[in-house]
């Protein structure tokens, strides 16, 4: 086996021009043009509109190379392209190899006979415009899709979001987006490896079915080498049969189980599968594949109950309450995503107690590094096939054949993953057929094709290729085709009435889905991010540039409308940015706390969305640069394993503790009714005995005799959860809308000091401070807590890493505080 990479320095040009320009592979036309100053940054101002010509043009990439002598000794040499985006014609030394039309597939061709062994080889890949292609297809048969997108995207196997979404720009990339290489083999190669696990009575076996492609006559042996988390080696060999495959079972001594984040560790085993000549065991392998494996069982448990049918993920026999978010592609141009940035996003999810990400069907099947990180951080993956919010031409045999190869490749690529939880057919398409006016006479042939594909064909492929993971036809879905896909008796739900329907946040409490897989509310990104695309002259919610970075129709109006239902009119744009983030955090908190108070009925929540693909106003909790918005800090509190919450129905206040852990939890709840300046009207204490994996009501209090029209805007209910002398959590609730409260200047005092590389801030307020934001200017840090309520007479201690090279004096200069009082 010999590998010769063909990545790195290439050349490219627009078809019809002469000059070759420098390019980098993997990459894209947009990123290559930006690198040489050929186009402005599409993410700044309205430059998105100024670069539309790029995707409307055809482009050609060229690479010249010599073959290594070692490669040329091999019997067969393959040209392998892991990802071509998307309409490509591949020519090697004047020989046309293929036309490709699927960004999600891996392509390979035997090329030894056309390689130049003694000189330079010329490889060209010509890319046709995806925009022109879909326009031509759409003119023949118009397919309903996303209103914010360039029409016709469903005709092409390319990430739907790249044509535009209600949070993403219309910037479809073109280019070689994954590795390109030559692979040389002699005698035989590994064709397919299927790793499964056999769990019984605490014992675990790794079961590998190994299939080979051979063209020589040598006897072959498959060797499996498993490295345990502690570094121990387990080895086993088996001869390849005349059927060119073998099944090898490897018992794992003292197996260490993999658990989702918050339920245990994530020990990972390395599995190396090598193909050897039986008569040359000490020689280099003919082929080798490596896998990262976690030992665990997983099922989607659906059982009849008093509310309908459950929707519970069970790992290693333990029901898991799912706490997570929806994953959007991390960049409009996927090749810009660095390893460090990607890990930062996944780590930020794990740090807020999340245990699942939904890889949404409008993006792409993520690269190996994404799933590596999810394996390491204990993040389960709800994996969707790439179909979203559109009608696809599933009645065309060639389209279906293309999708079949795509689906099987990705099923085989991901089925061994510890993080993989579920295969889902699509995003919101069943909902579309039921409620979006798709069910028209002229579309009935496509509805029948949808029914065949998502309810019969695709689940059959999944069952054949990966019988160990559940298949779910669509999200949302009841599991019964076209029957109440967004209902609350069974299946999963998407609830968008608060955003699109303009209902108040209190509407979340009317919802009891079996599994809430989408809901959300928008916010602006932090001001530091707005600075990257808007000059200060454009800092107005309705300015042209601000609306260019708001892709949801009337999105800014919806934000401001809900904002004015909750807060007073902000005094300036900086305050508006702060209030938008605070509003988003409060709204999503309100919903999640409610659903976590009913874990016997609601099995999980995934808010929309974790991250962004460009700097924009959106539903994300992490902005395009990975900055934590207020929602992400709130998620660390509302997804905490032991969560204190208040079900406020003024003048009544009910206190709950939600316990996701596998053990009962005991502590004390101290409560008080106070004025904003700290005068206590009444107080009490309640013992807390929170059952494992349950929500427990601690107390329910009625303050009708203490509240009047004269004081209702000056009182706050405060609850603190204690475990011994350790404060676990604090919650507050008012008795009137925040905008009507008689807040006074909290005059927050700050004591800053450094300790073991950490900057410590102790904050004490004179009166109630709501949604306190702390920040360090001219640097990027994540605080241990932020956007929290600070009652008077109590000290809150938070911390963050002291930025490298900073002194305490500099930190004091750059430390800033804001609260609701400062916003008007």
C-alpha cells in the first residue's frame, strides 16, 4: 500500500480566461479568490451580493505532479477524491475519467495505465456553475424549497444551506473540498469493514466483518489489533475465505463502557484492521484501516404510556435525558473550518452539559474530525440524511441511484461511531407535505416518491447497512406517515409559534412534546462580531447593512417586538444588542426549565441552534467566531445535572429541583420574598430530596396576602439551593414584567484579584441587578457564569482565565459590568 497526497498548491482560473492563479487544495473558488484579493470578504457589509458572479461562473483547477517510484511498484493505482463540490469533470493526462454531481460522495478511478511514470502528470478538474445548473433544472420542473434560497437547490446533491437559508447567505462554494490522493495496492485491498459489538452479561466482543477486493492469488490474512484506553494490546488474526470475507470476534477483557457527557467517561479503543499476505506476516500490510470505537449499547425506546408513546434514548440500559442543540455547518465555506475552531464549538457544547447535537439535514455529513470530537466529548449525534424543507426529485431513477451510493457510503463511514445515536431521513419534509401547501394535485407523484423513499427504501438501506441504530423518517414526525407530524402524543416536535407565530414565551408551558428537537428565538451577535461586518454608522436595527445580516423576513422586527414586551426601550444600540441576547436567553430558559420539570413525559430538548456559518443575527448560542452569547451561559445553568427552577404564576411561586443524575440528591432550599433593596418580608427553608432522574417539587408558595398594587413592582422571590455549606444554584422570579419593575441603580461593587492564573471577580450589589453582564474588553474569555441575577446583600464569585501577558491592573481597567438598569 502506497499513498501519494495531491493536496496543497494547485492553480485555478475562470473558464474563458487565460491566466492561472494560485490555489490551495482542499479549498474553494471563493477562498482562493479571497487569498489573492480577487474578491472582498463576502461576510463583510453587503459583499455577499457583490460576489454572486463567482458561483454563476465555471472554473478549472490544475495540478501537475510526478509519481513516486514506490507508488509505481503497486499493481493498481487509484485516483481518489474524497469530496468534489459539485459538478466536476476530471481529466488526467488528457483522459476524461468522469463527470461527478454529488458533493457527499467519495470518487475513485483506476489510473495506472494513464499515468506518466517518467515525467509530469497533468490533472485538471473543471467545475460547472451550480447556480446555472439548478436554474436549468428548475425551469423544467419547479420544486418547492426554502424562500430565502436560490431556487432549485433540491435538484443537486449539495448542502442546501449553501444556496441560502433564514440564517445563511447565498454563497454556494465551488471546488475540491476534501483530500485528493493516489492510492497504490498490490494483490488485494480492504473493500468493507463492519465493526459491531456483542454485549452480554457485562462481557463485550468486538465483531468485525471484513470484506476484501482481490486480483492476485496470494493467500490473505486479516489482522485486528485493538488498543485499550490504558494502552494494552489485543490481537487476533483470521484467514480470508474463498468468499473474500471473514468475520473476526475479539473478546475485550474488563471492558470500559462509553457514556454520554454527564453520565460517565468516554474511554475509546483504537481498532486497527490490516490485510496481510498469509506467507509474509512480517511484511508491510497490503492495506490498513483505523477506527475509534467506544463500547456501548444504544436504542431509541418507544413504549406506550399514559400520554401516548415515549421517545427515550437509552445508553447501556440507562435512559438518558437529552440536553443539546442543533448543529449547523460551522462555515459557509467548509474548508475554512480549522481543527482548533471546530473543537472549540464541540467543547463549548460539552461545557454547558449538552449530550446531543442534531446534525441537521440542511447541511452536510460532517467530516471525521467532527465525529472524533463527539466521541471524545460524549456528545451523541442525531444524524440526518441531507434533505431539508424541500421537495426532491426522488421519482428520477438516476437521482435515486446517486443518493443510494451517497447513503450507503455514509452509513458505512459512520456506523461504528460511539457518538452515533440515530439516523433520520430528513428535516421538516413530512411536516411540509401535511401543513405547507405541498399536498397539491400536480405534486402527487412526488409525494408518492417521498413515501416510497423515506418510509420504505431508505429504512431498508439503513437496516441492511447498520442494523444497530434506529431509523426515524423525518423530524418532526409521529412515526406514522403524514399523521400529525408535529403532535405531542408520540415522536419528536418542532415548536416555532413563539418565533414565527409571535406568541409569548409563556406559550412554551402549553407544550408537552415527547421530544423537542427544534425551538428557538433569535438574538443579535455580540457587538465585537457586529463590528466585523457593520460600521458604526450602520448600527441601527433597520439599517441596510444590519438587515443584510438578518436573513429571516421581519426577523429584526420580531426581535424588537418581543423585546418591548419584556424590557423597556433600550437607550442606544449597544444596549439593544445586550437586551437582544438577554431576551433570547430568558426565552429559551423558560422553555427548557418547563420541559425539564416533566422528564417522565418530555425525554429531551434540542434548541435551535448551537452555532453560525457566518456573522449574522440568528438563533445561535455561539456566534460565528465561537463567542458565547447570553443563551450559552444560560444553557450551562438550565442544562445543569441538578437544576433549580421556579414555576412562577404570580402571586404563586413553585420551586422544583430536576435531577438528571443516577443517584438521589439531598440538600436545602432557602427562599425569601424581598424588596429590591434587600428588606425581607418573609422567608423559609425546605428540605430537598430529589429522586434520581426525576423532577421534584420542593414547595409551592402563595404570596397573595403580601403583594399589593403598591409593592408588586418592587418585590422579588429568591431561592437558593444548598448542599451543606455549598451554594449550588440561585433563582429569582418577579411579580410583574421586567419593563415595569421599579429597579434602582444596583451600584455593583467588584473585588478583582488573581489566583493560580485565574481572574476572580466578587460582585455585590446594593439593590437587585438583573441579567448582569460582565466583560473584559480587548480580549476573548469565557467566564464561569454570566448574564445572571444578583440580589442585594449577596456576593457572587465568578472567574475566567487571566489573559496571557495581562496584569491585574490591566484586567481592572478592562473589566466592565452592565445590567438591565443600565439599558434604559
